[in-house]
């Protein structure tokens, strides 16, 4: 009977270990362990060059109407894209985006650093 409990406890510990590794793996899908899966998933969403050319015509039309009104204020250049609900503040001294306002809401520093 003692052998049965030993074997049963080894099976339970092994099952818990494998289950916990599976949960950790699923939670960290874009970690260094599963970077290949993330790269594969990211390439699915990319458009082909022919689609890119078609879309470029559309966004060129949109950007034609988005011309900024540039103001020189103290140590900041203020770029006002009112037609596109976008306002950007850039420092004069260095190429640094100080503030970005999109659709009436300010972006956080992390969002600015990741996107500009």
C-alpha cells in the first residue's frame, strides 16, 4: 500500500508541475521562451505590397487635409492639426516631443515614447 501512495504522490506532483508550466507558458506568450510564436502571429497581420499601395492612395488623400498650423511659443513649437484632431508640442532646443493631444485626450509619456 505504501508503494501505491508513493507512486500516486509522484504522479500528482508531476501533473501539478506540468500544469503550472502550461499556465505560465500561456501567460507569457510573448516572452523570450515563445518569441517565435509572437513573431509568427505578428506577421499574419501584415498586408502585402499590393494592398499597401492601394492603402497609400487613401491615406495620402487624408493627409492632404491634415496640414499643421505651427506656432512659435517661448521654447516650444506648437503644431496644430485641427482638421485631424491632433496637437503636438515640440521643444525648440532639441528634437523632443513634449506633449501630444489626440481627439481631446493627452497621451502618456510611455505612449509618446513608443509612438514618436
